[in-house]
DNA sequence: GACCAGGCACATC
DNA sequence: GATGTGCATGGT
């Protein structure tokens, strides 16, 4: 009979840091590239996203006005390798049109009240909870928790089962008060863990199997 | 050829 | 609130 030890979110974070080291998230040269990448990566692997980002880099160098000025047809051609290109072209165009109203001043947008910014992002077509939170966390410097599928799978193995993004989000608001870098690393580490630990059998053999998670 | 990959919107019950 | 479906590409 194996023993289990209790962890809170902060404890889990530090276990992941010890286990995996720096996460390497989010790979990009500019915040506009991160915004585009956050849309392109929806339900798609990063390898395919890289092809599209290379196309966009050559076409626009991620200059935001240049991206906003791309026709939907041109955008679709550039991002085709990462799939769902009709949906994603609309989303990118919608986001950059919205940013144009703020003169692409990301610092000004970041100064928006966190919950208001979240609602503004969610109001854009093609941006849901995960993408909105990823943009807040990695572009707009607002620490927050991303309750994505990798995360919910890991948490279920740790004894905390939540059906939806929103239901887990409610129990992780404390991360909104964390230092930005820690909140960013937490998400990257959870997903990096999930990429290698994919099954209950994998998890049973991982160092985290000795823990159960406690949430507020 | 099935299955997966750092989701979202919409219909339906 | 949950569940199912379409959206599309490229690697394994």
C-alpha cells in the first residue's frame, strides 16, 4: 500500500519545477507573434503552427499593422499548415482589428482591469477561455491559471476531477495573485508534464503519483 | 488509414 | 450544464 501526500497548487508548482526545470514557454520573438500563435495552436500541434508562423514572419515580420492589413484570402494561404484556416483567419483578423483601435499599444491593453480584458477577449470570435487566459498570461502580463485539457487530466489523476474549464477555473483563482513568471511557468510545466505522461499507467510511474491535490 | 495535436462555436437535449 | 459535431493540417 503506497502512501499519499497532500499538495496545494503552490506545492504542485514546486514539485513540477524540481521535476522538469524551466518550461521554455512561450517560444516567440514578439508579443504579436505570441498572439497569433495562441490562435493558430488551437487543437493543433506546434510543429504545424511553426510552419504558419514562418510564413507570417516572412510576409509581415509580425508588424501588427501589416497583419491587420492582410486580406482574409492572403491570411488563409499563410496559415493553412496549422489547420482550421478559415476559422483562424477570421479570429486573427478580428483580434488585430480590435488591437488597431488601441493603436497596437499592448501595454495600454494590459492595463485594462483583468476581468474586463478577459471579457473583451472572449467577445472576439474564435477566442475562448483557454486562448483568452493564455493571451492574458503570456502577452498582457496578467498572472492567471489555464485550466486546459492537459491540466484537467493531471488534476483528475491527483484526485480533483473537473468536467469543464470554467469549473476548475473557479478553484484556481489564487494563481491570479502569483508572480507573473511563476504563473507562466506553472502552465508551461503542467503541459510539458502532460506531453510525456499521457496515460494513468504513465502517471502511476511518475514522481507525482505519491501526491493528492488540495484545492480551495 | 486511424489517431492525435497547447480549442471554439453552435445545435440539441 | 453536459454532450455531439464541424472545422483542416501534417506527423506517427
